[in-house]
C-alpha cells in the first residue's frame, strides 16, 4: 500500500501564498474583486482560496475554485499562472488518489515548463508527474522523475529534501529497500539543516517505511517514535492521519495485528476524501486483511514449529541410522580383522616352520660337511702316521721310491691336509645359513680380527677341539693354541667360547 505522504513539492510551488488570509477572508476578497471587475485579482484570490481549502481538506471546493482560476488565467493570456494554479488541482487529486487526473494536469505543465526553460517550474512539475505515476502504482516511472527532479534542483541550488522523500517511498515500493533508506536519510539531513520540521517528520516516516518493508520493524518503531515526538503539539489532521498509517505498518511488521488494525482504521477515519460507504468498505477490508495476516502469521509460526520438529525427527532418524551403520561397519571390520589376524597367524606359523626346517636342513648339511672333513682329515692323519711308521720301521721302503715319487706323494699329502679358500667359502656359506650374522657380529666384537681368528671362532662355535681344528685347517695344535691365546688377549677377561655362544 502506497503511504499517503503529502505532496510537499506542491507546497513549495505555492509558497507565495504562505501569508494568505483564512478562507472566509479570501471569499470576501474574491467577491470584492468580482465587483471591481478585476479578473486578474479574482483569479489570484481564487487560487489562494483553493490552496487553503485543499490544505483544510475541502477537496471539492478547492477543485472548483482552482478550475475557475485556471479558466480566468487562460482567458487573460497568462499560461504560466494557469499552469502554476494546477498545483492546487494536483494536491486535490492526490488526496483523491486520482493518478490519471494528476498526470492529465502535470504532463502538460511539464511540457510548458520545459518550453519556457523555467528550471524551478520544471523541477516542481517533475515531482508532480512522479506523484501521478505513484498513485497509478507505476513506481519505477515515478522514481525516474524524482531522480530527474533531484538533479534539476541540485543544478539550480534548491533544496532536494522533498524530492528525496518521494524517491525514498517509490524506491521502497519497488523493493530497493537500501536505496529507499538512503533517500530518507538524505531527506532527514537536509530538513534538519534547513529547519523544515514538516519535511523532517515525513523523512522519519519514510525511513520507518523502508525499514519495516526490509523486515527491520524494531528500528522502524524507533523512527516512528522520533516522528511522533517532532509532531507533538502540531494540529495537522493530514499529519496525524499519515502517522496512523505508518504506525499500522510497523505494528504489522512486529506481529501486533490488533494494534495494526486499529491504527489503520484510524487512518481511514481521518481521511476526509472518503464517503461513509467508502469508509465502511475500507473497514471491512481491513478486518479481512489483518485477520488474514494474523492467520498467516499463526500458520507461519505453526509451520516453523512443524518444520523444526521435522528437522529434529529427521536428525534423530539420521543419527540413529548413522549409528547403526557405524555399528554394523565396525562389527564387519572386526570380523574381517579377526580373519586377517587368523590368516596372518597361520602364515607366520608356516613361515616359522619353514625357517625351522630350512635351518635344520642347513644344519644337517653343515654337520655332514664338518663330519666329512673330520673323516677326511682323520684318514689323512692315519695315512700320514702309517707313512711315518712305515718309514721308521721299514726304511727300506724309502729306498725303493724314486725322488720324483716321494715328491709327488708329499705334494698330494700337502694338498689334502690344507683347507683351501674355496673350501672355506663353501664352509662359510653353509655356516651362515645356520648361524645368521655370526661373522658380522664377530667382526663388530673383534674389530681387527684376522682370517685365522674368524676360522677359529667358527670352529669353536661348532664345539670342536684344538686337535680337530688343527686337522681341519691343516696346521699344528700348537698353532691353534697360539691363535686362541692372541685372540684371548684382544677379548680381555671374556673367553672365546663364551663370546661365540652369545653370537
């Protein structure tokens, strides 16, 4: 609903009548001008009378006298004065909310003002055209004329407070709430600087209108309170009427539809342009409007509660489903993990058994190899002893062999009794398969160990005697003892046997 703000730009166009006498005095003055046959004075007095009657709410009388004044100005060849008088008609038709009539008078006036290049008149008629489009609810066109009016007034140094006031209302009605609030604030600032209390009051009302339409009813109520305070003590029916309308909108915005109904009803009670039948029809419409709004608010509140309950229910169901899914997934994961653990245990046990079997196999190979070496060395030692005995017992045999044969025989014995590098590598590989990391650990314990000490440590690990070791290595037992002695000095108090058992 368009707020019935007074056409303040029309007040500006008629400031020349600010000191005009009361309607009764003006009527007498008009009669005197008629008697004197002073048609120009008669037209001017009729215009003043129409202006006073329009502001007093006597719309029909004001309309009749303004039309008489316009006719006289036209007959006297004073178009400027005639168009100027249309301002009164515009006020009346705005009170009657007759947008078509406003445009019928305002558009020709604007065309005339442009033709004579009268900037103040152009500005005022731009505002009038804007009001006409406002009454026809063509708010976009109205706003365009108000903005052009603002530019025109700025260019000639006139106040733009009223134009910003009208622009605020139209901007709000097309949904540009921030723009509407901006124009209202400019109107308030300029009105305060100019000391224009009337425009300042309506500026606060326009601010409240923009705020309540933007859903900021609490701030709108503050602006209305400022307007009421400024209007206190002012006996202005139109102002009281318009305050009732904006208060009804604020109450509705706050959800207080009972107070909104009473304030809106008060607005129509003070509207002098309505007949009794029209007023009663408006009251009936208000009961329907605010009853419907109250029901809509109740339904909206109920829907909000239902929506919240649905959200809670959906949330609980969702949480329950999620919890159930998590429990199911956790149980499934535990079962899978149990199977994986069982499988892993089986694999570990299989690998352990494989390693045990492999170690036993290599241990057997090593034992067999060591045993074969022992047997081989035992045979060699027996052959050597037999040979020495034969040489000692039957020296004649020695005489029966040639020097070449003896040399060949001794060479064979030498080759058979010495453990070669190839044999050592083969022995070490098999030993490492049984005692993994033995030689690495021994090297860490005895940093400067010799090859002979490595071999002695390995054979000691196999719990072989010095004689067996000497036979396998092809050296004398004394050499073994010496090697063991040197190694004991390196080890200190810890003996070789104790060391190799820990490796």
